C-alpha cells in the first residue's frame, strides 16, 4: 500500500507575481479553497495517510492552513455555523501532515530528496503542489497506485500534449504495453519538438520506489543548474523498470495567470451551488460580445 506522499511546495511562484509576493502560490484560492488543499484531498482520497510537504521561507501560510485554528472554530461554533465549522476542522484532520524546509531552491529533484528519511524503505507518492488533477472517476493518484500494484515498479502520470508544447515538459519514450500503460525506455527533460521521442508528457503525479533517492544523490546538476528529477529517473531506468500511465482526468497547472483563471472557471462550473449562475453570467458576456 502507498501510505506516504511528498508534496513539493517550495518554489517562489514567479509566474504569478505580484500576487505571490507575500503569499505562496499554493495558497492561491481556486473557487473557495487554496490550490494545495485540492492536492491534499486527492492524496487522502487515494488512501494516503501521511504527507510530507517540502516548503521554503515565506510559506508559513501553508502550515497555518493545515493547523488547528481554535479561535476561528470557537467563533463559528458560537454563531451556529455548523457546516463551516466542520469544513474548517476537517482541514487539520485529513492526514498526518509534516513539514521540512528546502534550504536552497535547487530544483524538484532536490526537493524530493529531503523526504528520504521520512519515507524510509517504502514506495511513496509525489504530487506537485501547484497542480490540480480533476477526475470524474477515481482520483488520478489512485489510478497510479493501481498501476503500481500491478507492476510493482515506479509509475508516472502521463498526458498526451501537442508537439508544439513538448518543450514545456518531461517526455517519455516508452513501449505501449496496453490499457494506456507504457514501459519506459527513456525520459527527456523539456526537449524541442524535433528531438522529442513522443508527445507523452509527465503530468505532475508520481509513484516511486525508494531507490529513487540513490539516483537523486548521484546525478549532476542539469537544466537551469538544478537537480532535475527527470535526470534521476533516467539513471534509475538503467537498473529498474519504470512505467508511464495515461490517466483519466484533466490537469490544471495553476502556476501561471491564464491557467489559474481557467481553473477557477472550470471548477466553478462544476459546483452545483455556483455553476448555473456562473454559466448564465458567461452566456451574458458572450451575448454582449465581451468574450
């Protein structure tokens, strides 16, 4: 069973400035919840009970969000707001959440390496803290866990992207073994279209066996002079099988302004209490040629 998860959440969020100057990008609200709460809820819905968040200076708001707020709870109880009280209490009780500080921002691979002693000798999940996965069926992480239980090997979430966008992602070169599962031959970090082995992009969710830490310790700095997770995965692939799985669902990268706005609209439309009014408002804008 996958009991532990790591959520890297240490980056500056420069693509969202000035909004992220004084608050973490992971705490930006999507509809009425911060981004990182969606990520934690996905992990918990997938059976994870223990979460390590890798944070940096200026991320104290994340800690506060997942801690108890006794004064707020007392006020809500006094005012008889039972539903709000229950939702606030639930935030701090969803899972055992721990924090560790990434001393220098040296890339995703470096952030994950901070989880070595917390994870121990167990397989574990990685969920990027600025990426929301929306699925009408099983949570995306649970889909990966099911693939891990079949293969007993590391599995990464994949999505098909257009070739003009492959330079934004880690790309897998893999053998199709059926049912949207690919046995990896190689991983390439942000290739240009001419050099990309496929259009299968790594999508922000991973299941790793603990051997990944060995390779994170061995690799040199890569793109942007950072410790790149993709480089460690490529080295690990020389000794261990790894897979990519094309998940069912939609990925929302809320680390840039346009996608952040799109995410709010898309998930707002999904809400029974907000969707109809939001849809009507959008139709009015369209009728008036304002969008």
